[in-house]
């Protein structure tokens, strides 16, 4: 880690030298609650209301692709502490599943949109890319955002800007932008309490404008019991921002984020376990199916080994996760006369953490016996094994661009470079007396699993020309990017590497020097627009560490996943109505999947990741807002809806052992891809100090495996909130008093949410959370 300190300083120094300033996009950020329109053609408020966004955000006005935003007003209406992923469920087409009402349990979250899942979406925070989204060792966005500090979240579902940095995106890009520091000194605090003994406190101190400098620092502390089973979730989170604004328009923006997280796990279960037909020896069933709060009294399965019964792995202390992440960011913009500017963002991320999972005595004994002839320091298992995995890593990068306005052209060109270094270990250790609740004996290693490092080096070049024609009625976006991702893994990747005493170095470079983006926008009238776009993308193979850790050193490496995205759409912006509708077609090539394949010349099978063909998605997305006449201007309605068909276009090659026959799946629906995702709501503002909302979210039925032999029924959830108070409420030194009550899953519907999909077997699922109440009190002074 220390060896990279100099590189870190170089990145930050180059960023400062290039920019002397904060990001140009900082001018588009909300000023502590006042949403600003980021488009060059400012649109008026289409519908008046305290939960209504400007047309540029509500329907993506003036964008050449379908681009919809969640504004600060909506973010602050959500339950306090909601995760950065759960925020996306208010966008058309996003199928968001979460293990808890706030979406904070990290391994219980899933997202899909069009043909893509969470790991194929690009995430950018204040100009800094989030890297890979793997929960184990990655940089998932939910560790780096706090909804009280966010100004706007903007998603392009199929054709993100070529200038945005990401090696994960196959089309979708989501940008999170934080607020500016306030111009006046003040303190804002929110205290929240909720079901499951949830307690959360948030406080932000704004320094106000002091000459050219303004800043804020915030801290939150969260804890809650798991809603099913024993254990809890704990999170501490701090953010700081310092903004310098020079008289010549240059700005410098320094950001810091620190996140410390710990949770106990909750199990994924089968439909049979959910229904109570799996013959669970502990009698568990339904959505409350959970790990055990005490060590069960079970018979031995191996004579003389007290905890040899594999069912001892159901004790909750054997499944935990802990992460600490820090992100530093330095952004800037430097004007070069009236028609040009330089922009850059340098960033450095440091992460560490661990996870614990159990291993049964029989499994540990088999693995121990296979390794002990090679590794004489190993100790025989005593009972249930303590499976400890550790992660640590550093990620650092720089993205920079130059922007020139020449006549009717806006030219943007630049680059992005990044290096991501990651180290992972995994081993199985004895516990005192083999007891699942015993003290881990880290000096008694039973067998070894992993000890490897991996490195990702990324270079992206981009060039874009935005052309205004016909007196501004016609806009063309012509862009191209070149992406080069170099991957390498070295060390002990798996159990077999330890047996063979090998530490192979494997890797590959994936690149494409011509990834185009073409967009067109035409203004039919002052309120109506048509748009269309086409984009090609390449992405680092999902879960590259798993891809290369599973395969033998001689296995062929997979091709990069690629995509082609087409869109055409229409927008309208009226005094009482706005809406956007988009038709799309996405072709996703070289999908990765792991399954067993027969080793040539033998009857032995080996599981590893390989490219399995093409996926195609096509559908329509709608987003709209309506405030009808005749309701005293106190009621308005919103609706986001999508119809999406996602199909495999090829069979799985070499699937059947020995014969090598293919598994027929062509024409089947991709798992976890509902045809219908609909969210609608009604907002009622009876008086100036009350806002009430009722929303309904419908997720259509979903298949859970490639062969489409198992499916989940559709589910419909109802949520509600009511806000009292606002900027006119005060009490002594306290101002902006607001009391908010949120209710999630109002009618307490029981359902299965997140899917862990399979190829041709039954999948596992995470039950959706029960009805949850939260009350929050916000005040400023």
C-alpha cells in the first residue's frame, strides 16, 4: 500500500495542475436544496409542486437519449438513510430488489435494467467513477453516498455519454452529484427511529461562504436489528466537501468520504424452504426463515466430533461482513477565455474488510487431507470451521477533458486513466472445541483457499462534438471513445493451486479503439421533442477475479462483453403535464456464465466462466407527471412504466458432461427480467406545511433460471409518506423544522425479492422486507 503513496500524490497534483478548480459540473449542482437545471436550454417548472422537478430532470429535456433524474426533493422524501441503489427504483425500467427497507444489507441487493444487471451498470460520483460493483472487494455506490447530501441522481438507461468514465457499463450510466456547501453558516440534523430498533442520527455543519471558500462536513451513525433473525447492521459514514471559487470562474472542489460498515448475514432460501416443504430440521419457513440465534443441539455425524453435524452452519455468528472504505477526490475547472475550459477529477480510494462464512467438518476434512501432504503446518479440523476472507485494495485515477465552443459546435476531448490493485485471502480455521460460538483459532489453519492479488489498468480516450443546427431546433451528438483494460491476477487462486504449489500469473487485455455514440434531438415545438441514439460499449468481464480464479491456468480466457444500444423517443412538456417515452433495442454479446464442461480426453468436468452467446432486449419506457385541473392545484400524479423482453439468442455450448451437447435455452427469458415494471403515485398538498404521498410499485413475474423451469409470481407493494413543516416552521433557534413519517410495504405483502439465478436448477431467493415504519425529525440552526 505504501508503495503507491507517491502515485497518489502525482494523481492529485496533476489534477490540481490541470484544473486549479472544482468541476464545471459543480455549477449544475443544487445549492443545499435548490435544484438547478443542468441543460443549456432552461425549462420552466412544468407542474408546480414541492415534489416536482424541472423538465430537464423530470423527462430529460434536451438530451439525445432517455435520461431521467431523481431530484433532491424526491431523495429527501425517502426514508432517511436509504441506500444509493434503492434510490433507483423510482426510475423507469429499473428492477431494484433489496433485503431490507433501506437497501443497506449489501449482499441482499440486486438491480437490473434492460439487458443488464448491477455489475454491468456504470456509476459515477461527482465525476469520479466507482469501478467494479462487486460487494466483495469492489466499490459499490451505496458505500459512498448519503441521501441528505445528494442533489440529483441521473440515469441513462441505454446510451451513456462517451466522456463518462467506466469500464463496467454496457450502456447504462448513473451519475450521483452531491450538493454545494451552503452560502450561510448553519447546522442541519436529522434523527430517525424505525421498526426493528432502527436508530439513525445525521448532522451536517456548513461553514458558509468565507471569501472564496465554502465547505461542509457531515456524519451519520446507523444501527438496526435484522428484520428476520438475530444480528444487526451498523454503519458510520462521514462526508466533507471544500469548494473554492475564484473571481475568474475557476473552481476547486475537494471531497472526502469515509464509510465503516458491519452486518450479520441473512440466508438466501429456496422456494421449498419458503413454503415449508423442504423438511427443515429446525421447522423454519416463510419470509422469517433465518439463521439460528443459539448453537443448536444436534447429534454427531462423526463419532467423537461434537460439532461434526453440517447443520451447525446455521448459527448466525458464522456469517458476517465488515468493510471500511475511504474515497478522496479533487476536481476542478479552469476557464480559458469565454469559449473554452479545462476540467479534471483525480481520486484515490482505499478499502479493507473481511467476511466470515462457515464450512462443515466433512468438507474441511476432505480439503485438509488433500493439502496436508504439501502443507505440513496445517491442523486437523476440530468441528465447524471458521471461514475467514480478507480484502484490501487501492484504486486511483484521473479523468480530464477540454471543452471548446466554436460557432455552433461544442467540442469535448479527454482521457481517463485508472489503476485498481486488490488483494484477497481466504482460509479455514479451527474454533475453540470446534464450537460454532467458540473463539476463532487463527493459529490453527485447517486448509488454504486463496491468497492472490489482481490489478486492473484502464485507459479511455474520448472525443465528442455537440452540434446545434436550424437555430437550435436540431441537435447532433457525435462521439467516440477508445477503451483499453488490462487485467492480471497472480498468486494462489483456489484449492487446487495450493495442492499443486503453483502461483500462476494470468491475465488479458481487452480493448476497442472505436466505440461510437450518435445522438439526435429535434424540437418539434417549444414543448415537444423527438430524440434517437445509438451507442456501442465494451466492458471488463463481470467478476473478473472469479472468472480467473475458477479456471485452470490452461483454460481459455473469455472475450469482453459488448453491447449495441438503439433508442428512439418523444418528450412533451406542458403546463399541467410532462412525459417521455422511449423505444429501445439492446444486443448484448459474449455473456459470461460459469458451468461444468468436460475436460477433453476424459470424463472429468471442470467449472469455469465462458462466453455463452448473445442476449437481446427490446421494449418501451414511459415517465410522466400530471396535475389535473379541478383539484384545486393540490394533487398531482406520477407514473414510471416499462415493458421489457429480454431473451437468450443462443444455446449454452458444451453443457452436457461427456457428450458435450448444448443446453437449449435460445428464446428463453433471461432470469430476473420482469416484462412489466410499473411505479405510480399520487401526491397531495392540502396546505403549505403538509405533503402526503401514496405510491404503488409492481414487479411482473420473473424466471429464476436459464431453462425457465422456475418462476416468481408478480408482486405489488404500496408505500406512503407524509411530511409536516418546512422552511416556514421554526422554534426558538431551530428553523426548517420537518417531521416525516414513512411506511414501506403498507399492506405487509409477503414476497420473494432478490434472485440468485441458476442455469437449470432451482434458484435461491431473499424474502422481501415486512412492513416498516420510520419517523424522522429534521431541524437546522
